[in-house]
C-alpha cells in the first residue's frame, strides 16, 4: 500500500517535471522567436528606410529635370522615368501632371491626374504629399515642381507597397510584414509580441509591423518529448529504487530491533520458568546421581576383595560414566535453556526438540497429573531455526496444554506430534482440556491477553513472532474430539540440504 502511494507520488512528480520541461522549452522557444522577429524587423526597417530615401532622390532629380525647360522636356523625363522603373521594380508608375490645363493632364498617362492635382494643390511649396491607393496596396507620392517660384507641374510616383516592404533575406517562420501609411491622429493598436517601428523618413510617414503566427506556447518537437520523457522516466525509476532500498534498510533495521526485543523477552521468559523447572531438574538429577553412588559403592566393595572380577568392575565404572554423562546432559540442557547466547539459526530436528521439552516439563506434567508425550510419525523433519527459541515456543505451548488439562476429571493428556505436510514440517501440541473460548480464539495472539489469574499473556504473542522469524506460522483451533490444538508450521529442509545437514 505504502509502496503504491509512493509510486503514485513519484509518477505525479515525474509528470509535473515533464510538464515543466515542456513549458521551459516553450518559453525558451518563444523568447528565441521573439528575438528573431525583432532582428528581422530591424533589418527590414533599415532597408525600407533606405528605399524610401531613394524615392525622395528620384523626385528631386525628376523635379530638376522638369524645371530645366518650359514646357517641360517630356521626352527626356519619359526616358529617365523608364530607366528608374526598370531598375526599381517597386516604382510602378511615374507621371508628370500639368496643372495649368483644365482639367489637369497627365503627360505620361500613368496616374490619375485628378487625384495628383488634388494632392498637389494641398502641397505647400515643394513639400511631398503621400496618399494610399488600392486599399493600401500602392502608395502615391506627389511633389510640385516649381519653376521660377510658380510650379504648374506635379510629379507623381506610384509605389508597390508589397515590393517596398519585401525582405531580401528569409523572414522567420510564420512572420508576416505589413507596411502602411500612418494616418495623422490615428494610432493603431499593435498586436502583442509584434515588431513595430516608424520608417525614418521626413517625407513618407510609414509604419512597419511584423507579426507572427507562431503559437504562444509552441509544442516541443517529438524528439524533445521523447528525450524528456525518457530522462524523467529514468530519474523516476532511480528515485523509486533509492526509496525502495532505503525503506528496505529501514525495515531490516526495524526487524533487527524487534528480534533483539524478542530475544530479551524470550530470555526473561526462560529465566522466569527456571523456578518451575528447578524441582523437576533436581528430581531428574537424583536418578543418575543415586545410580553413580550405588555403582561407586559396589566398585569399592569389589576392590576390597582380593580376587575382584575385573569384568564386573569395568561394568560398574561404565555405569558410573554413563550416569555421570546423563547428569551432565541434564545440566547442559538447563544451561542452554537459560543461556543468553545470540540467536543462531541452525538445523533443528523437531522430534529431538519435542523430546527435550518433554524432559524439561516432566515435573510440571507430574504435578498436573497429566501425561506429556511425543507422537512421532517417523518422518524426522528438519528445519532451520534458533534451537533455544524454537524450544521455548514448544515449551510455552506444552505448558499451556498442561495448565489447560490440570484439574480436569479423567485422563489428562498433552501430545506433541511431529510430522510433515508437503514442504512443511508440522509440530502440533494438542490437549484434552476445555478448548479455546470464543474470546480466546479471537484474541489469543494479542500481547497481554490472559485468562489466568497469574498469567502475563505474553507467551503466545512471543511464540507467533519467533515462529514467523523462521518463516513459519502458528495457528490454533479446537479439536473435533475436544481440547485445543496449536500447530507450528515451518519450511522443511529437503533433499540435498537434508543430506548435508545429516553429515
Ligand atoms: P498466559 O499463559 O500467560 O495466559 P499465553 O499467551 O500463553 O499467556 O496464553 C493466552 C491465553 O490463551 C491464556 O490465558 C488462555 O486463556 C488461552 N490459552 C492458551 N493455550 C490454551 C489451551 N491449550 N487451552 C485453552 N486455552 C488456552
């Protein structure tokens, strides 16, 4: 669950980072495009300003030509006009209109004489007049040629606006150029992000505007999307792995702390049980010690006889050794039981372990008037576990069984059955006591759940944790014939491993 929500958070963070990368790309692209548009605008502005200056120059030279004679030397003007038009294709018409005639007459017949005359009349002195034609597609320039202070000729240049505003170099993608006459008193609103500047000319008030059709948030190209996606995915994967490793390390540390606590609790439990066991141990020791004493006394008597039978003497000594070993075993078991050694996982024979527990609890069984025995199906299952801790599990279960049958009428039995089931080794402790109450069934493994006046309620909670530490499980139920059954299930050592363990 935790892992899933962590992955969802990483996914969301990854998507956010991916989105931010795309936004950063779009912003960068946008500022790059704006800079390119600005650059193209400045270049075109310079070029148009130069072109516009040329118009002034042409009109001035034509004006000089017209003033050279009276009447104006139309043939020469015509020749000059033809060569201007040939060299400057944006100048699509040149005319000279005689204003003295009524109606005014065009001498080259390329411009509307009425319009030229109207503009010329409004021109002050030699000032230039401008007028937009064809809805802004063409520009009319009109200038009066003054002869002896009185000019009755008007010069007209017709300019193709598209050619005037044509760029010599390619414009940025999506850019559109607009060149128009500025109408006095009319300030047109420029679109955002566009380049706009007035042409530097005293005579021709023109405004250049460059707009772009590029979107405000351009979508990154596929290659960028794929690369950014890959980088973000790899980073997310790496972060996920790092977090996974960190939480695994935290989990391992937490388990180690728990194992340490359990080991201490288990030790405290064993030391606590020592009191109960003491009288049983003493009783068990009495037997071999009495036997040793008897054999030693018999041996001493034999030695006192001159013809002592060597074979009988040797037999007495052997019995002494055997019983001394038995006493040593009993004490060794006790030492192992209360030892506080570090938990060590080793191969454990469950049948042998069950036998040890029966020995340890022999006195408890006797005082409960119960029979405690091992039921063995001959399978001799081996498991990997800490011997002392697993022994404590079986000890707790068997002792609970003995406490359950105590005071019961009739036969009192507690059986530790060892067998196998599939790949598992199973150790079942059953008794013919009253069985588990409904409440006990629900809360059996809860710490501090007890129904005994002097009980602590920690035994079964500890058993579950110890068994789980060895990858096993502990379950409890009531037997059909009455009484409770506690089953410890542990992975069995099989095949080769078993042979190696035996060696
Ligand atoms: P404690 O023995 O200190 O009570 P445990 O954790 O060993 O703590 O057991 C908890 C409770 O489970 C017991 O108090 C008892 O009510 C119930 N219980 C355990 N084993 C048996 C059993 N064999 N038969 C019936 N009840 C049992």
